[in-house]
C-alpha cells in the first residue's frame, strides 16, 4: 500500500509494453509529473527496444525496472516495493500480449509480476493493429480484465503504424493522463488537472440523425408508438458535435432533452419524419437512422375521437410506412455515409446483416433489445457493429450510450478515411 506520507508526492507506476506507441508514454509521464505526481517506470523487454530505459530514467529520476534480476537493479524485492508504493498502475501502451498475460495471471517478468503484486487500481491504454484488437481472444481478455475491475482508455480509430486504418490507435496522451488523474481523484490539485481535448476528427462532416420513436395517430387522442426515449440518438448527436461535426437531428417522440448545439427538427409521425429527412438529407454527409420508426400505421386516422359505445371490439387496419433509411440510402449523393440500427429480439446478427444488405448500408448497429441494460430507455447499450465489406462484426460490450456512440462514430471516421485513401 502507499505510504500515505503527506510530505512525499504520490506515486504512479507507469508500465510500458512493446509497441510503436511506447514513445508516447514519455508524454504521459510528463503530464502526470506536471500534475504533481512521482512517476516510477517499469518496461517490458520489448518496450526497451522501442525506447531506451535511460530516457525514462533521466526524465523520472528513478531506476527503470525491466528485469528485476538484473545485477544493476538496486532493489532486490523491487516488484513488491514498487507495487506497494504506487497508487495507480497505468499501462501505456498495452499490447495484445500484455493484456493476455494480465488476464490470465501470467507473471513472467517485472511488469506482469507487479500487476499481480499490486492492489492499486489499474488503467490500461491499449494500442495495436485492428485485427489483433478485434480478435475474439483479445476481446475475451479485455472482458476478463473489465470484470476484474481494470479500467481502460479505449483505443481510437485512425491510421495505424502498419499503414492500415482502423480501431487500435492509442488514445490522445492528454486524455490518458486525464483519465489517470480522474481515477486518482481529489489528490490531484485542480490547477494541475489536464483539460480534456477531444480530437476533432469529424469536423468535415455534417450529420443528419433520426432520433426517438414515432407516434401514429388512431384518432385525435390515441396513437401507436414505442418505448424509444431518444437517449441513443441524442448520445450520437452529442458525441458527433464534440468531435467537431455539424449535427441536425430529426426527433420524434423523446423523453430526454437534446444536447446543446444541435439543430433540432421535430417530426412526430413516420410520415413527418420522412418528409423532414427528405428535405434535409442532401445537405448531409452522414445519415444515421437511430429512430425507432413505426413500420405500420393506421390506414385511416379518425377525425373525431372513436367512441366505445355500441362496440364490443375495434379492428384497426394498418398500412406500411415509408422506410426512411432505405430511401436515404437509395437516393444519396456520392460519398454520403449511411448508417442504420437494427433493434432485434432474436437472430441478432443474421437479421442485422440482412438489413445491411437489403438497405444497402455502410454500417449497421445491431442491438439485442431483449438483453438487460440494452436498447429502449436505458442509459447503457451493447451492440455488434457490422460494416460493409468487413468479414465480421465488432462487439461493443455494455457501456454508456455515449461510449457506444463514440464506437459507432469511430467506425464512421474509419469509413471516411478509407474512402478518402481509395480516391488518392
Ligand atoms: O431511444 P432509446 O430509448 O435510447 O433506444 C434506442 C433504440 C433501441 C431505439 C436504438 O438503439 C435502435 O435500435 N434504433 C432503431 C430501432 C428500429 O426501428 O430498428 P428496426 O430494426 O426496426 O429498423 C432498422 C432501421 O431502419 C433503423 O435504423 C430505423 O431507424 C430504420 N427505419 C425503420 C423503419 C422505417 N419506416 N424507417 C426507417 O428509417
């Protein structure tokens, strides 16, 4: 455990594993030092091939631990002393290999032994090739670590060292430092706090997003609707705005407020939503259909309230509504990205992939609305994102709707980058 001596600066253990992003750990260390923390560094052997331990030693003022059996190591039980002194173990960057070792309790070097020997919270910032990140083995290991209480700064989408574009890039160093300071809580002095900087990777985009449920009138009093709150669609709008996009939302019936800064168009019925989208979609570069649009509506809406007197039952004839998403996809300008959702209760992947094909989408977000914490009117969601031409879906485990939104937007950013590089 940390000594708790108020006269000594609080210590963070910075673990560096062997990836090309290892040099970014230096910047993270500098930000944490600026915030008043003492940083002790442990590296894997491979990390030491990317950045010399001497660099960290010079900048941290401490011996850098790679191999605790090394004769130059001044501390014979370093993994115990190191692990007990730190208040946070932060891994930057974390490779698929170190994640696998942590998840399985392998302790075959200093850093992995420290992970097991420490009771401090652990924050991991992964960075790796997209295929390695997407691999079920890596996803399984991440899941294990999450359920062990490990925190993550998720990697972002972008161009990777291997020259491919996809998810796997190390998050911005400022955000990593900010997350670390957040976990350390009140101890970080306010003037040392690192402001969150959000990459403006969508600043060239203009989003049109449908949000919420629709109301299909039976008569002036009654309607057919669904349980959509608008939380998922507004989360997408909020995150797209934060990442620099212009955002117009066509909102049906919602139970939460729209984020500040969006252009809001209200459209309660499927037909009103269709007309609003038809007017707006040519000005957009990205369309996302997050609304739960009624598939059917009463064929005839009565002008007056239907009376129950003289009736034992009432039969409503329903007719199909227009498919807004399919309309946009079919009539889009070249370059427009079109994304939809699939709300399913069975055969999630199969039905979602069928929607991707049939509506000719670039991406579909499949959510199993029968699962706990997923779908309608929850603050969280979980999904599988299927992208056109990509072999398998990308699993997004249960997380806040804002975080799910960011994962969806990451994929949209990748689609845009891929389209841009295809034109070069
Ligand atoms: O609003 P929340 O409470 O946060 O809930 C979020 C959500 C569950 C509504 C959201 O995550 C979601 O899944 N939205 C899509 C719901 C839906 O209608 O799914 P679907 O599988 O029936 O439709 C497929 C796609 O076609 C959707 O993108 C839908 O917007 C679109 N569609 C459907 C019918 C229609 N007439 N026009 C459409 O554009």
